[in-house]
């Protein structure tokens, strides 16, 4: 009976330790995701600033604005996917 109890306690400790590791991994993943999204948003804002300094009708401005549209879509998709993953929990 004592051996069984010791085994159950060991299994319980291992399970709790594994749950704690998974929770920490989720927190770290969320922090990395948030950092990436913030950095991407910062880059978008910087490119918008550059774009607005170029004359309207300029080929370079049009190219940057097309890239910015694509970046906005990518950022929105990333946010939606991350929100969906967080909602699963």
C-alpha cells in the first residue's frame, strides 16, 4: 500500500510540474507573439511616414503603399489567428 501511495504521489508531482511547464511555455509564446505584432506595427508606421513624405503619384510612393496594404492584411490575419488560438484555451 505504501509503494502504491508513493507511486501516485510521484505521478502527481510529475503531472503538476508538466502543467507548470506548459503554462510557462504558453506565457512565453504569448509574449513573443505580442512583441512580433508590436514590432510589425511599428515598421508599418515607419513606412507610412516615409510614404507620406514622397510626392503623390510617385512610383515609389505607390509601391510602398501597395506593400503597406499587404502588411496591414498580414498583421490583421496574424492577430486573428493568435486570438483564435488564445480562445481555444
